C-alpha cells in the first residue's frame, strides 16, 4: 500500500520522497491504496466515473453533531500501514500528468486550460462533469471562508490507485494555493473524503495567515544554502514555506509534540534525500513502531506538517478521544481551539448531508 507524499518545487517537479525540508514551494500528495480500489473496480476511462448531483447544504442549517456510522466508515477505510515493509508497494512514484487547470473564483471554477496530453488520456481530460463533481465535493466540505487562499484547481492523473489529491503553493503567488485532484480516483469516495480534509489541513496550518511565505525561498527553491540559513534564522518551526508565526497552529503543535522526537527523527528524514529510499521507508516505519502510541498512523511520522494534517483529518472524522495516548492528545489539540471545533461541526454538517 502506498500513501506517500512527494514534494513539488516551483518551475520543475522535484521528487524528494516524503522528506520535510525540500527548499522551495511544496505540494502534498496523498495516495490511495490498491487494496481499497483497484483499476478493475473503476469505471472505464472512456466513460469516466459515475457522476451524480451532490445534495445541497442549506446555509441556515445548524451544524449536526455527527453521523457516526458514516464517520466510522471513513476511519475504517484509512486504517492501513504506509511504510510497513509488509504493506508498502515500494518507493517508485508513477508519472503524473496535468490534464486541466482551472482558475478559482469562490465556489466557481472557470477558464479551463487544457494541457497537451497523450491520446489515451483525452477522454479523461474531457470528462469535465467528473472534474466539476470533485470540485463541488471540496466546496461542499470546506466552508468558503476557509478556502480563500485557493486560486487554482488542477486536475491530473497518474492512473488509478496512486496519488489521489494534493495542495501546492501557486506558481504565480506564494500566498495563493492550488488544489489538485486525480480524476481517475474519484470512485474511491471514502479515501477522497478523508484526503480532501487532510489536504485542507495543510491549507489551514500552512497558509499565509499561519506561515507567512518566505519570498526568497519561494523564488529560489533550489538554493539549499539559502534554505538552511532561513531555517537557522527562524525562531519558530520552519515547515518549508516560511517561518511559522509564534501563535500558529503548527508551531504550537511542533513545540508540544515534536521537540523531544526531532533528534531521533531527523537522521531518518535525511535518508530521504539519498538514493536508498527503501532504507528510508524501513527506518521511518521502525521509528513509528517505537512511538506507535504517539501518532494517529504511521504516515503521520513523515514530518510535522503531515502529522498535523493527518491528525486534523482524524479530529474531523473521529469521536472525541479520552486522551490517554499521545496520539489521542494530538486529536485533542484541535479541541483546545474553539474556532476549530466550530469548523469541525461545519465540515461534518456538510459531510453528513452528502452521505444522506
């Protein structure tokens, strides 16, 4: 199974194999599993995924507490290992092809720019109804005031059961972000729900109101020395986009949950820059096994940015835990912020409507 992240750098695509400190603008990719959905289970590419109209959520409706059965279905769907040697499908990343890039105006997507793609992908590229459905799902789940940083919507594919969705800083403005979805994976609804919330967790914790983008790093993402200097000069946590604000969610999360682990984790993370990715994944999973009660799943060990985004998705779809384990305390971290509790209720209200 593979649910690994890759990093995207402005100007060129740079695969840094799930490491935390790539210089430049980064994007986060969340993989579906071959066991969850196979190529034979998806509709033929020529026909596209089945499109159905999404139910509307009345603006005046009070947020519901939850729809427990549907929430549990989401959590059950993502309960699998990522880095385990027994479960991982390996470190090779499939080729990804951008199909269409839309501009975003609130809830609307406009001005589709169709990329030059191989003929075998033409039918998928033209399936604009499915592309619209995926965007509608994102806008139904995430309140409008929480996605104002999204300026572009990218539809791509690397085939079924690989990369599912992503977020990435815009190529034109470091304070704007792109939401990216693989149109070949839209049939895997449970993982799609979870992944969209996970990816929104990155927007929530890495957006400009939390991490002011470092323009020098953004403009020169390949300058490792510049990046190292920026990290050294930052008095708070530097997730890659810039120096996080002292009051930011990710800085508080890092200070509380990562400072005691970073010396053990950092040498493992450094392996991700090398050629022996199998060793990197093995060591990262061994790290998880040593600290299993501290992470919601093994994927959260990738880096602090992935840990907080993964924990946020569990916060949304899980019942409130007792807090006995550190992993549960990470979920409870979000309950300490009333605005996030309200946001959770809003997302779940929309989710429960979609599941009716």
